[in-house]
C-alpha cells in the first residue's frame, strides 16, 4: 500500500495555504508560527530552516525536536476524522497541525489553542 500523498508533500508548499487561511480571518504569521512551534518543539529559527529546506511532512515530523506533551488534549474532527482516533502516528500529527490551524482561523484564543490553563 502506498503512502498518502501528504507525507511526501513539502511543508513549505502547504505553509502559504495555512498562512492565507489564518490571515483571511485576521490572524498573523507570528501566531501561525507560534502554533507550529508549540506542536513540534521547533524554535522559530528551526522552523524557518525546515521551510527553506523544503522538507516533506514525513521528515518535518521525524526531525521535530519534541511533540508537545499536551497533544493528547487536541480533540475534534478534521477532514471527517476525529484526530484523537487516528491510528497512524504520522497522519495523526499532520491532522493535529491541521486542527490547530483551523482553530486559529476560527478565532479561538491562543491559550485555548495552545492548551494552556489560565
């Protein structure tokens, strides 16, 4: 069975679509980057480097310093699937990212998106 196409797509090719989606709703690139770095453990500089190297999603998540320990708090439906029920680990990480971008675009407060207690 072949891998889903998203695994081999470069993150840098999808990033502008994420950015367009959140900016259309009044959010910023800084907020988008904050969400991505929260999820993956990349620093701002490391994220920029990954985007410039045009790594694919598989490599992006393999090289991620550390997935946030609170990812299990990300729940809900994305692309017709409940993110907490996706069994394939890489697809689940990609869908976590999609879910966070969706929440950002929908205007959720950053502390709710980043699952911080305040």
